[in-house]
């Protein structure tokens, strides 16, 4: 007891430690989840702010370019130069002034790299980073020759062709200067994206026609997988990042619709810190799962299993108590007051106080269980009992009891107003179903007895004995029968007179002529007449079959035959060993058929020679005799006599001679005045030793012992 308490205390301590560890790990996991969620929110907010800052820079640039463009459109000198048809000396002065104004614009706007002015009238181009030249000689003439719009537009990233030194990547804004010229303002693309945060950030500038003007991507950003037209369609008005190709994407555009700015950064889930937190979360989850299993297993062992065992023990005891109560009610061991108290105590509820008992008897069940292993015996016994139990309990208001190893009784409450014949028919259908199931699955036959309906539970024991008596008639009704007590209630109350000896002789008479089929028909007719009578018993049926067997024995004796020689068994013991009337009937018919066949065979095989030899032996068996003596006396070959006797009698000359001599010795030994030696000489033996040996061979004891037994019986 102290050891159990110690184990319980240690178990509690370990359980508390596991719970504490589980709470600590859970708190750590929750903290990780919160940090992860907060980190994701911070990352998205930082990305949004960076995007907004860059959008602001791009808006300022676009506004600056627009300002420069408006300044140029308002320049009076530029307008006057544009309307000049040909270059002149006075035009050169204008060009110097225009050049100076353009340079001032460039110096005041660091992002502006150069300005190109094209005059349609003179077909010349003035570039701040290139000499004054004709359109045909200008390196970027395509800017002006391919322009056909009323308003200006942006041209995407490309290297600058005009100018001196190393060419730079530029973005160009081309717009008309009235009807007489065009202007191209070039922006340094490198300076435009100088504010790109780091390698984990990418940007894309898209024009109003959807074309990509320029991109800038860090080492961790893949801009090639993005499709600007889909991103523009998927733009979120709530300014929330779009998830595309494992990247966050933000899309913003100006109110004027000139530029659309797209920012890209890898999702935080791809970052090493995020992956590390994921690994920690997985480890924490696995640890939590393991701890939960340990806690559950330990708690179940310490608390749940004892409670469950207690419940199981209680339910099992309750079932046992109900079983014993039902058994005691059926066997009549409880008084009426005790029955009422037990019904209330065990919470029995039945719809009425009308009762009927069904008794199942499983044939050869003991031997069936004995052929199994010990564990299988208990399992099979329980399985068959539960099959019967639950079939009835789910269909009727009933409760079973195992009254004997091979017997299961069902106490059934018959509802008020239920027709008794209808109830019996329903019961028989249920019984037939169970009989078939048990026979199909276990190869066991089941007989059932049904009592009458009784009006009180106090008479349940009477109903049980009625069902028991009904089952006792299965030898007559058959091993698969369903027997109602009302059908056998009067059986066995009187001793009827068995058929007369003359009737038996008449029944067996056809056997003498080999008509065993006629015998079978007459036997079955007499048996049916016996069973149709109102009063009959098992003993009367057995007596009938015994008389028939005596009649068959009488027929064999009339033909000088021994029934034991024909069948080599005790026919009476064999008949009584069969339990059922049908089996007894079949055995008697087989016996009669064998006797009839043997008589006809013997009759057809006997001839004059055999008869002559047997008659001579019968007359001289108590004298010194041999095959040689018979051969010389009758003039028949001795070998032929020996062979013929074995064929006709089934044994040889010596054995036949000994049977006749010992048969005579049995009669002589009943006379106590005759000595054993005298009996030996009277039976034809040369020596007493030979007589004793042959006598013991046939009867298993000596002549003296046989005489002592005969005298003792007297």
C-alpha cells in the first residue's frame, strides 16, 4: 500500500513538472508567433514607407521636368529662333542666349543631364552637350523624326548618343514647342535611382502607355518574373502589398497618370531570421506535441485508468448482479418480496408482468470447447452467449442467464395486449435466425424450448422448468427443433403398452425374404402412429426400438446366424447411444438391411456339400476329428473343405470346431459334479490344457472361473 502511494506521489510530481514545462514551451511558442507577426508588420510598414518616399522623389522629378518644359515654352528668344527659316548671323546670337538659358536649367536641376531643341523651320538641332548641327547629322535624330503626338511622352532607358565622353543611361521627355519645334529633356537614370535602399529592394518605372521606362533591382530581387500589366490591374486601393512570385509588390501612380512607380522586395518569409523563427516554432510545436502525449499518458495512468477501471468494474459487477438475479428468479430461489426489492435495486424496467421463457440447448458444446485452446474456449463461449443475449435484448424487453454450460435461458416480458400466437411466431423467427448463425459459424446445432405465458414474475421458475421439459423432447423432435411446452405437456404421464409381439414378428417377417424396403416402410408407419398419440415418452420410444431389435435377432437365430457375427457390435448399446429418434430409426433400418442381405447371401451360397460337411461336424465334434477324417469319410478333398468353410462361414474348420465344443462345454460346466477333465473329454479335447486354452481364447477366463461365476449367480 505504501509502495503504491509512493508511486502515486512520484507520478504526480513528474506530471506537474511536465505541465510546467509544457506551459513554458507554449509561452515561448506564443512569443515567437507574436514576434513573427510583429516583424512581418514592421517589414511591410518599412517597405511601404520606402516606397512612398521614392514615389515622392519621382513626383518631384516629374514636376521639375514639367517646370523646365514650361520655362522653355515661355522663352521668347527660343520662340523667335524657332520661326527663323534659315540660320543667320543674328540667329547665332539667339543660339548663344538659348544655350546659356539651357545650361542654367541644367545647373539648377542636377537630374537633368542635357537638353535638345529641334527647329522644324531650319531643320537644325541645338544640344547642350553637342554642337549645333542639322537634324540629319544629329546622333539622336530619331527622337524628333518619330515624334507624332500633340503632347509630350517619356522614352525608356537607353544610352545617350549625343555628347562627349562616356555615354550615360538616360530617360528622355520629348514634347512639342508650339508648332515650330520639339524639345528633348534628358534625365540621368543613375541619379534617378540613387536613393534605392539596398540589395533587397527593386523598382520599376512604367509610362502612361504601360511600357517599362526603367528598372533597378537588387541582388535578392527578381524583376523578370513580374508582369507590369497584371500588377497594374491588381493594384490595391488600400495600399497593401501584393504577393507575387514570393515577393511583395506596391504600385503607385501620379494623379496626372504620367508615371506608375512599382516597388518590389522579397517576402519576409524568405529571410534567414524568419526561417530561423520557423525552425524554432517547428521545434517548439514538436516539443509541445511530445509533452502533450507524455502528459496525457501519465495523467491517464495516474487518474483516468483507475477511474475507468472503477467504472468497468462497477458495470461488470452490475451485469453480474443482473445475471445472478435472473438466474435466481428462473430457478425459484427468491421470494416475492426479494424479487421486488432486487428489481428496484438493479433498476430493472419491464413493460408488463407477463413472462415467457426461451431456453437454448447447444448440442455437443462441451466437446466443441474442449477441442480448442484455453483462451479460445472462453472467447467462443462468450461470443455465442453475447450473440443470443444481444439479439433478444435489442428486439424484446428481456434479460438472459446462462443456466448451464450448454443452456442459455431468456426471460422475456410480454407487452400487454400482445397476441400470444403472434408473439410465439416472432420468437420462433428470432430463434431460427440464431440457430442458422450458430450452425453456419460454429457448426453447432441448437434446440430451443418455449414455455407458456405466465402472469407474474413469481412464476418465472415454472416457465423455466416448462422450457427445460420442452427441450428434453429434442430426441423426438430433432436437434434443430423449436419445441413449445404446450405440445409436450401431457407426454410421459402414463405408461402406454408397447406394440404386441405379434406386431413385431409381422414387422420383421419381410426380412426373411430380403424385403428390407417393406420393413422400412412398416417401421416408419408404426413409429409415426406412436408419436401421433397424445401421450408418449422417450422411454416408450426406446422400448419400441428395443422390441424391434429383438425381432431382428429372432430372425437371425431362425436362420442359424449370430447377429454379432453380421454386425460385429452390440446393437442394443449402439441404438441407445443415439440421442435422437431420427438417428435411432436410421440405425435400426441399417441393421435390418444388413441382416436381410446376409440371410439372402447365405441362403444362395449354401449348397449340398457345405450342408453335408456341417452336418457331419455337428454329429462328431465331441469325438477326435480332423479334416483328414472328414475327407476320408465323405470322399471330399480336405483343402476344398477348408476353403469352402472359410468362404461360407467366414472362418476355418478348427475355429468352427472349437466354437461347437466350447458351446457344449458351457452347458456341461453348469453341472458342478462334473470335473474339468471330464468336461474336456466329453467335448472331444485330447488334453485339459488344450481345452482351457481354447476356452480362455473365446471367453477371456478359464472354465473354473466361468463355473465359479455361474454358481455365484445362483
